[in-house]
């Protein structure tokens, strides 16, 4: 009898000296798809450590966040579920209104969820969280209550309350060194915790959730000066045409040129931190038995708050349902199992949970990670397949970055975007038009109808909530039942 390659790989894992691999998860805040050299060889930024990580494992070219802003995507990673299932569809707790009122927002990750950390902890893993949490407003919802043995910095705030330089004003960061840079501190803490966990002889999960490259835009002076000098050689317009925002929203110019020196320095500090953690893995001699994941929670910030990066050729950015807002760097490395390569099959942040459970040799928790799919068949064979027809997004809010309330579905190479104020739809072929500039909806009625029917059926499945009337604005559009 011949077994599929991925089954043979799993048998090899389970028969190794330590059946359960260590897991290191890097989550970067607001990092764009085009910010990383492994995805954009022409990037202005320097990311040699992340690039090496990408070359050591599987680089997914069509990897997505479950939402164009942070908290919902963080929820999707921790639970394996689409955030629409509990109406956790905006950053906690963003309630901006526009022409209509936004959908109701649930601003915490319920304690009833069996998080990724809890599932691994129950299987004997030591667990540590470091950095940005933003999944609950009070201590009862912070990492210590959601499966993590150690919490360094995780609390309710989305941006570092005291900025990136000490004093941090963070209730979960103590013993500060004056002038210390936050990203360096988190990397040092991660390496120390890893060494401590390794000494105990049990597998571990290190979840390093950077505050970088989220605002405020702050970085070490010498690094800023380095990129100021580098930017002098880059000519051209930094901003392009205005993006079409929700009615009544401020006009948003889109950055089309990467040359922001402070942002570049922030990217480099993140990359250096990744390098320090990976070096510690090698120093401990556990690189072959350690799974490393790297991704972002939403697209690069290109239309607001300083607009520090460009996502071109992808359209839009953070807060937008276009590719610039949801397509992410998506890397998984595991040298003893995964051969280096790339995979173009669409995957999404809900998939990390079942994939890591699978790689750890644990049984699936289908009632928990019910929207995620294990990517092991793709990790062990980039021509493998997974059983999924479409990916979905639901963002019934007015984003701080100008993005409109809407939903989206990707089926194969086609992507349909639906606006919730009017019900207007647009259709794009991402293979031919990754920048989503050519709307095919008027000429492909059958494709629109097919994808819209699937999207609306998904709305019902996850009990999606929508806009509501505001004042005398009249009723907003609603999908038909």
C-alpha cells in the first residue's frame, strides 16, 4: 500500500525522539505583503532574517488575514474561527459610524473558546505570550486566562501606551531599562523564556506578537538616519490618486512609493528581533524540531495615520477589503518535515490552529477550529490539495483608514467585493489583475450570481451582522435571506 507523502511525514514526526515539536509564532502588526524581501525583491526595507526564514520553509503567496484590521484576525488565529461568528469584526472596540451605524461589536475573545494555547497546554506544552494582545478589555480576558503560562506585555491596548521607548506604561512589562526599545526587549525576553522552557525538557509555544510596525512611528535614531540616507536615492511621487472611501469619509490619498525612513527602521528592528529568536533556536540545537510561523494581522498602513508604506501593486491597505488590506506574508518553516518552496493555494489565518495541532500529532478539535483547515498536505507537498472552495471576509464597519463596510469572497482566481451601504458588487480576476482595477461584474453576470449566492449563504452560516439605520438616513442594504 502506498501512503500520501503528508501521512508518511506525520508518521516520521510521531516516531521521532520528541513527538511534539516546539512552536514559535511571529505575528507582526500592520506589516504589508510588499514589505518583505521574500515577497517583494524591490522593497525599500531590509528583511534578511525573515527572508532566510521564508527560504527555509513554505512561503504561501496567497495567504490572507481573516479581517482587514487587527483584533478579528488575532481572534481567528487563536480560535481557528471566522470572527463573524461572535461579531468580533472590528478592532476592540472600534465603533465609528458613517452614513449608517456599524454592526454590533463583541469586544473580547470569550473565555469559553479553547484557544490554540489552551489546546497545546492540555497536551503538555509550556506556553508564553509576548507583545500585543488586544483581545479583551480587562485582565480576565488577557493571555494568562487564555492558556498562556507566561505573559510579557499582553494587555488590552492596541498600540504601545507609552510608545516604543521605555518607560512603556505597560502593566505587563516591568524592570525597564531607560531608553530601551520595545522590540529589542521582547526579543530578549523571548530568548530567555525559550532557554528556560527548553531546560525543562517539554515542548513549548512561544507566541511573539510584535507591536511593530503599528503607530506611533518611532525607531532608534541611527536606524532612521540610515534609511533617510537610503531614501535620498529614490525619486518619484510618494502619493497617488485618492481611494474611493465610504460616503462622508475624508478623502484618502494612497502611498505609492516606499521610502519612509522611520517605518523602514521599524521593519528592520522587527527583522532583527526575528533573527535573534531564530538564532536562539539554533543555539539550543532544536531547529529541526521547531515549527516557526510568520504572518501579519492585516495589510500595510497606506491610507491613514502617516501612510508610511505602499502595498502596490496591491490595492488599498489596512482597513480595506482589497488585497492590500488582507493579503499577508504567510510563512511556515519546519526543517524536519517541510521542504523549502512556495505554494499558491489560497490560505487564511484560521488555518494556523488546525495546522499546528496536526503537526503536534494531536487530534483535531473540529468544533473549535471549525473554519480552519490543516495545511499539512500543502506543507509536505506544494502540489497537494485541501478541501475548501472559497475564502470569506465580513467587515460591517467604517474603518479608521477610510475602508468601506463590506464583504468579500475569493473562489479560485475570482474575488467579489460587496459594499454594505448600497449592495454594489465588483468582480476581479486576481490572476490577471492582482491590483483589482478592472471590474468584471457587468460582463460576468453568472459568475457574480454564483459567488454572491455563496457569500450570502456564508453570512447565514456565521450569523453575520450588518449596518443599521442612523437618524433619517433610511434603511441600509441587507442581503436577502
